[in-house]
C-alpha cells in the first residue's frame, strides 16, 4: 500500500486536502451499515468540556511523522523508555501516543476493535501497563468515520463500544481523526465520541483532528481538549510557515483545557535545519500549542533533544495563565509575537521568515509593558540576560527565531495595539455586543465566541476598548460615569473620558480607570446573554479576562 500524506496550504476556512489517501474499496454491506449516519443534521452547541485535563497544552510523542504505519508495541515501549531516561519526561512530556494502523482490519464478533496481535502481542492494555510503569501515559488513535485514514475500522456508529474498550485498556489520550466521514457534520460526530468517553468515567484527553474544517475553533472548546486548526504538517519550512500563519490568528479561542493545535512537531525530521526546528518549537510554545514530538526519540541527536527539552521555552508554552501569543507586528516577513505570562512577564518571539539575516525590533510598550525605567530580557535559547529601557531588538538569522522573556514594570495584556476577542476566562465565552447593535447605551454581555465584529475589541493607546470601526466605532463605557458596584458596562461613542479607560492587568483582571472596579460577569454565571457590570475586585474567575 502507498500512503500519501498531504498538507494544506489553504487558509483554515477552505476545504483542506484529505489527510492521507488510500485506495480503498468499500462493500455494499459497509454502505448499508453506515447509511443511518448520513443525516445532515448539525449538532446543537455543546456544553463546555469539563474533564479537568490539559490545563496547560499537552506534551508527548506520536509515532506517525517518523514511522507512518510501522507502529508496534516494541516501538512504543522503546520510545517510552527513551523519554524516561533522556530528559523528555522530566521536561514535561507525559503522553506516548499510538497513531493509525495498530488494529486488525476487522472487528471481532462482538463488534470490538482488535489490536493487531503481531504488532501488539501484549495488547493495548499490556502496552499501557508498561508505559504507566514508567510514570508516563498512553494515547491511542481512532477516526470519526467508517474507516481510519489507513483503512482500518473507524468509530462512526461504534463510539460507545470503542470508548469502553479504550477505558478498559487504560488509555489516557484519544486522537480522533476525520477520514471517511460520509459527510456527517463534524460537530455531531465529535460530540458523540465526547459523550461516549465521558460515560466511561476514565479521564481521557480528547484531541480533535478534523483538519480545521467547519470552523472547529468556534465550537471545539465544548467538545475536546484541543483541535487541529489545519491540515497535516510536513517536515519542511514552507509547511511549518503556512501552518503558523493559519494558527496564529486564532488566539481568542484557546485557553486552559482547550487549545488550538497546529499539528505535531517536526523537530528532528526531514529537511528542517536546526535553526528551523528551533523556530517551530519557539512558535508553537508562543502560541500555547500542544507539544507532541514526532521524531525517532530513541535515536534523536543532541540538537534535537536540546531543542525539545529547553526548559525556558517549555515554561512559556506551559504557563498557567494559558494565553496564546498574538502577533504584535508583521512587516516584510519579520514578525513580533507577544504572550503575557502568569507572573507578569511577557514572552516575545522575533521570527524571521525571510532567507536573509535581519534585525527585528519592537518596544516594551508595544508588547504591553510599562512603568519601569529598565526591563530585564532573558534570551530563552542562550539563557543570556540583558537590560533595556524600551527597545527590544535582535539580529535574527534566516528562518530563525529569537525569544525573550521580558520582566519588569507592569503588563497590560499583550500590547496597546492588540485587537481580538475579550475572553471571559471563567465562563469560556467572549465579551459581546448583543445582536451586533450600534445603539449607544447597550449593555454588553458574554456569548459563545464566534469571531464576529461585535466580539472584536481593540485596546487603544489611550487605554480605551473599542468595538467596530470607522464611523460606527463604539467604546466600552461605565454607565453615566458611575463608580459603584453594579454599574452596567455599555457601549458609547468614544470620547476619551476616564469612564472609557481600562487597565488590562497582569493578573487577568480589567479595571476601570475612573472607578478602580473590575469588569465582572454578573453573578459568576456562564450562560450566553449574561450581562457584564462593574464590581469590587475579588479575584474570582468571573473577573478574569484575556484580550487575544
């Protein structure tokens, strides 16, 4: 059999190239079995996923990029042993994930999936027991269609049975692919497996792999712990660059327990140079992406391991604040990204997309830092420390990335020029102008994030939070200049007054400059349509916000 692994160079709203293609012949009997699942009905929006997993982006290994269908118990065990001894486990890599081709081509008489006895003589349970004995966790692969991408039995119509099998085998992670889906809407298929996993009462991290189709980022948080935002990556700089551009603008949808996934790491694979591998690792960390290594771990060289285990860069990815970095500026292939961190620092990535060495420059103010005469910069790759009064700059090699951790002063949430959704962290919703109205005095609310103009806010240089643009622009406003708890927060024509000035604090709160009160989701409710107001700051989750 010949497998063709395809990557998508189209933007995420376009239909991607199919993940892997395989010449498959399906029988009439198979079509008869799958006919009941061809309904075009779209699932209702799912309740927020609450499995307490992936509070920071998951870290681990997956065999597909390096081995394709050549998976086996011996490979998984040797990889787990290597991760246990080479520093990867200590660095935070927890999951050892099996991809496609692990099973036989037919279910048993009871309709259960059967691990290939030649590849997995101890079964998946025996493999899991070994991986667990090392303090690691085991992941497995299935598909939300009638067959996997390599032609093995899929889970469409068998979700409850397969979820029970995974739980009985002590599986900790499910990567759920999208091949042979018969046109059934993704949200319906993926939600069915979500509910089947939940019914097992085993904590299983749920990774959606539907290639960025059907705007998965707008509904993925209620269904899975992460979702692929693009087609498959390949081990080339051009592929990595395309996927980076597709993923970087989706920051408002990510957060603790639910992450944008730009696919597995190609560090150590293909044509990627050491510099390009460090760029991929830097950018994935800056974007709070899952870090799933996809190379031959047991034979990995020193450069590959030093990249994969850089504790300073990993700390950015695993930061407890859970914000995905955003693009502060991009000009001529020279990019600046900023990611606020839980302790008030900001991680800055200076990425050179071009083929020549270039100087990339930004400022403390542009990344959201203020209030200090001197800032400390820690180079996250070299470990060297330096100071600056304002300018952050580096000579960056072709295809390279310089990362700094910037400390000092106060952090304003990622830069005065940031435009994005104002994410209500506690409710996992976005600050929203009801019905996209432009009527002055309309009280704002929280609503499921959808990327609309009525959920897109710009933090201005005068500390205003503006929605819409041009003649229709409005600003977030404390009603009638009031400064008491319970004051409604509304939209009003921008006028620069202090009741329209807001501080985005490093602890996640947004305070009114005039009142000192916090932007608050009324009653700590999480339902669509819950109104926002001012309230005494108390550190609760309903006062935590992220502009990204």
